[in-house]
C-alpha cells in the first residue's frame, strides 16, 4: 500500500514538472519555479546533503553577516589556530545576527564557536609557536678567601695556648688544679715536644675539658675538612668506653674518637678527622675531652688543621 502511494505521489510530481512553462515562457512571464520541484529540492537538502553543511544557527549567521564577517574571520583565524605551548578552554560571547530587540547577549560554548569558525574559514590556520625568552641576570658571588692557616697555633708551637681558650673545665676552677694538669706540654706528635695535654692526676669520677678557638675565618657554603692528631691513655690495659675526644664546629659534632682508642701506655698518636660546611663568615672550633669513670686518663692534641675540601 505504501509503495503504491509513493508511486502515485511521484507521478504527480513529475507531471507538474513536465507541465511547467518552458524557459522561453519563463522569460516572458517572469521567474517561475515549479512548486513541486522546489519541494523536492528542499526535501533532498534537508536529508543527506544537509548533514555535510554548516548549521545555520545564530552564531553562524552572525559570522557571515556582512557587518561582522571581516572581524569574525580575524577572530576565528586566531581562535582555532593550534598553539604549540598551551591549550586554553575559552567561552566566547558573540552578538546574535539581525537583533531587532534588546535581548541578553547569548554565550556559546567552545565547541559551537569552533564549529562556526570552521565553516567560515577556507583552511585551518597553521600552528603558531609561542616562544618565550627569559633573560636572567646572574650576579657572581663575591669572592671569599679565608686566611690561612685557618686554625692559629694548631701545633701549639708557640708554647702557649693563645688564641685557644679553656671554655669549660670540670671539676671547676679553682679546685681543678688540685686534680688536673691542663696546658701545653709533651710529648708532641711526630717527634715534637709540644702539644695540648690534659692529665687527670686524681682519677676523678668525671672530667670534662673544652678547648676552643673562636672567630675562625671561613666562607659561607664552602666545605671544609678538620684534621688533627690525638692520644688517650689510662691505667687500664684494655680499651675504655668511658673516655672520649669530641670535635664541634659551631656546636655541631663533626668528629669523635672510638672506644678502642683509649688504651694504656705507651702513647700512640692517632688521626681524628671530620668535615663541615661554613655557615657564615666565622666559625668556632671546640674540642672536648671527657672521662666518666675513675680512670686517671691522659689526653694529647696536636697538629690541628682546617682546610678547604
């Protein structure tokens, strides 16, 4: 039944087309378009062909309006041009075409804007590479040179303590002189006869002596190495874990002796090393000698050096 109806309608269409005036008659009478032919064209265009054409919405109409077409082309060339460095989601506001009344300006999502732009441009603009040049001004760090030797009188060759200072003695002054011998004495390292020595003559229950040198000149951020020679002896022939030599720079421990370093006589000089980084223009070096038992310990310190790594 549907097929028969379609054939009848189609026959009617063809009949009216064939019955239309000739081209000459059209020229005499004026322009004429057969109504059914126009109907057929519209139906075809509304079908498959229209799927490949641009959607004639208000945004598209605004873009092709002669009043806005030039600026629309410029806008679209920039809007859909690929950018190498970044992708930005944009919501663009475009005035509607042929506005006869005062309405709120419509806002279109990026997908609609891109679609309308693609319709009015004959080709996709080439990619734009955005290159940013950053010029950095690097100010060279001021040269820092620490005077050498950094540790003064590190071998105690002057026969005096200065510029070293005794910053802590336990048992405290003035009683410690009854129990301790502290100062420059012998033996020294490497065959010399001068070194800093501490002798616990009374085998006290607790001994602590701190030797310091302040205001050492160092460069902030620069690495340094500490090196010295030391010995520890006591009345015991076996290692004593209760005796220590501890080295600090600005209150931070950088080196310490081992428990096996404390042995009975004879005196054996051993190396003591550590590293640190200069925190400011000056530093304080401290060496602590500690014993926590009745041992009668004797210490020696010599050849103290701080050098650049």
